C-alpha cells in the first residue's frame, strides 16, 4: 500500500524555522527557568561584590626640554607606562600620605589614551569617593612633577656643561692673547696665534648662543585639564551589567540543556519522525487543535482528513472474501485514547458513505462511550463471550449515525486473556453482516489479543499519539506484529489528547467463575477430532457449533433468523419484500431448541432493517440484512 505523503508536505528534508520554533515552544519553560536563575545569580553577585568608586583626571601632555619641538607629538603610550611606574606611585604615595604600598596603588590605577589626542586619562579606584578622587589627582600631579623634575634636571645638566665649555674656551683665549703679545710683528708665531684666537672666539660665540636659549627656557610638562571629581555613585558592582550577563549566560545554558533533553526525548511529535526513525509508512498526520474527545462533525478538519484516509483504504486494501466485509484493526502504541478517537471518527467516515459499519473494542478504558455521549449499552462484548447474547444482539446503535453499530467491551476481566478463538467467531459473524468491521485494541505489548487478531484481519493500522508515544513503544508494537506476519498498512499520527478515560471497575460477573447468566447458556457440541488449532497454545478453544447457532426460527427451517430476534417477521419495507427468496437449503431434522420463553408475534413495521450495500449483488440477500428485534432486546 503506498504511503500517504500529504502529512509531510510542510516538512522539508532538513530542519526548518518552524522546527526550531516548535522545539522552543516545547521547551520554553527550561529557557525561562534558566534565564531567571542566571538573572538571580547576577543579582546575587551584585549584592556580594564590594562597592568601589572611580574618579578620573585628564592630563594634556606637552613636549618638554630644550630640544622640544612645538609641532611634535608626545608618544602617549610610553607616557601611560610612565604613569604606572613605581616612581610615580611612590610620589603619589607621598602626596596621599597613605600607608598602602606603591604596588597596591598601581593595581588600583588605570590609564587610557583617547585616540588622536594628547590627553591621558588617569582613573583611580577606591572604597570611598574621597579616596578615589585623591588617588586620581595625586597620580596626575605626581606624573607631572616627575616629568618636570626630569626635564629640569636635563636642562640643568646641559646648561652646566655649556658653562664649563665656555670657561675653558675663555682660558684658552687668554693664553692665545698672551702669545700674540709676546710674538714679534709679522712673524710666523704671531700669525699662528692670531689664527687660534679667531677659532676660539668663534667657538665661544657658539657656546654662548647655545647657552642663551637654555637660560631663557620655561619648562611646561603639561597640565590638568579636568581634575578628578568626587564620584556620586559607585562604579562597581554594575548591577545592570551583572543582570544582563547573568540573563544571557542562563539563557545560553538553558538552550544547551533544552537541546540535550530534546535529543534524548524519543517521543514522536511529527509524521516525519516516524518515517525517518522507524521506516513506518505514514498514512495520515491529523492536524492539531482537534475539537475534543468526541465524534466530530463531517465538516471538521479532522473528519475531512479521515475521509481522505477512508478513500485511500477503499482503493488500496485488497478485496475481502465474497460475502464478507473488510476487517480493519486499529491499535494504540502507547496507553491513551488515541486509537479510540481515530476508530470512532474513521467509522463515522465509513458510515457517512452509506456503508454498514460495526466497531468492536476490547479496551475497558476505551473512549468510545464518552465520544458517543456517555451511552450505556445494554449488552457488551463480555456478555457475548459469556454466551449470554449473540454478537448482533449486543451491538449498540450510535446516536446520529444510523449505519454505525458499536460492540462495547463491558466488564472484561483484565487478569484473564481474551478467548481469541471466540473473538474470531464474533468478528466473522459481524463481517458477514457489515461492510466494514473496525476493531480497537490496546497496544500489543499490553494486550495479547492485538497480536493474535492482527493475523486474521485485512489490515492493521498503528495509532500514534503525538507528544505521548515514544519510538521504543512503536518499535515494540511493530516487532509484535512482524512475529505473526500481520498486514501492517502504516501509522496514523493523532494529536495529543489531554483527556484520559478512566477504566471502569472490574465486575465479578465478567469472570468465568461468576454467577450464572440470567439467560440459558447453549450446550456446546464436542469438537470433532482432528489436528489441533494453531491458536490452541495461546487462546481458549471455542466449540465449533452451539445450540444458539442451530436453533430453528419460527418461520421454518428455510427461514433465516434476523440479527436481533428469534422469530421471523414481515419485511419492514417494500424493497425488502421485493427481494428474491433464496431456495430452501437441504438439511436434516432440526435439533430441539432449548427452553425459551414464548414471545408474542411482533406487529409489522416494529423492527428496523439496516441493509448493506452488498444486498443487491444477488448472493443470499438475507445474509447482508440486519434486523434489530425490540422484543429480543427487551429480553
């Protein structure tokens, strides 16, 4: 059977934005909790941290010294390191008159250089506003003092050296002047002395020209353009920064945790999960937002989707044996009402086409009674398995759907395995009267009858409840059906159903050892000798013939009894009376029926006849009609 791909049209081959949004929607509480925890941690850090204050002084640095060029720029990166030096720290320590070591003062200092400027920003951090202000100003002043002292010392050294050279030159010039005076005129010695005098005179002039600017130089290492203010609020802790950091860190941690949990979570939420992980064909993925645990109207979106699934099943499932309806088993893959929800609405979709539909459920906690308006059946499957009533008599009409009949489970004993051989006879009896027989069972890992019945039906559909069923549960169900070679058609993904139907309390009458039924039990005929049934190792054997099956009708041996009564009665409509009467069957003397109370003849028109669409095929028309006998029901 080809798998239906219309459920996956909205999914691409890889993760999409909607995939991530769905993931965030499922795990939003983890992100919220993690973000709140991170924000709380940030607030806690803010409360624990010691309050500190920062004050900043801005310095304009200039060139200083005799060789200073007014157009040249100072290397402020070098000057910033000078500010942080121990020499400046010691000077600042002296200005602050503090006992803190210079190393601790340097650790509380920070120097920044604004781009494209000749400004140094000296910030000092302290435990009080006054200490921060004094520290910043002291370091700025200590730096300027050090720079001025360095420039003054350099200037003094250069001036002293020039003065010494001038003194030495004057001495040499005086000696040359004595030589000139002692030498005869026009002599070689006189000429040589005069030449030395000229050289010394020029040298003395040069030294004096160099000394003169140094003596007039005014040293300006820089100035404070913005003195340290008194801080009005602490700079640390930064509550806003800590809160934002904690929130971001918590959110990131929550995303990681949610992603890990999502990867470890094997619950199925989309049809693509089933097809990708397990390889099971997806027949249908029902839309979310269904209207509740009920039989939905024909115009509902879920009903339309199930109608399309019905059309696919009608065209792809193999034709059943002649004279029999299709049997379709729908089973849960996890505890919950998903299978009952799908069975009820799929049966309604079949019934809306005019076909005769019967639903059999073996789940004691099936949601079908609730979906049908809280209906309380008179007879149930438990009564049928106790031979109190026939399967056709135990059927309950569905309100509002004249073509649909339901066989509710009743007080089945969960501690006793269902007699599957009898279940097969019940299904065979219903298949002979109805066009479609839908069976609802619990998950095969919990209900043995799901696996046993699966090999005898025309198709099996796994019903998966989105967000509730895990991949391991689906794998286990598939494995159970593969062991018996069951015809698994595929899976239907139902939306998550919040409502859960409580299981009814176990009734003692449902057990085999309970009180006798108010109706006489048939006397079973011993089975014929022959090879053992293949199911005899796992189910209770059921006699092949019973008095209930062989008791004659009031109309004679050739009259076929109705589905709900013992006695024959006239047809309820002209169409029914116009049917060709089948030839009488050749049979022996009828067996003696069990003692039963005599019923009064029923007036015409009191029984309701539900004809199958197969009645017109000319094969035993009476076989496909079902008459519900009010008199038989009142028994």
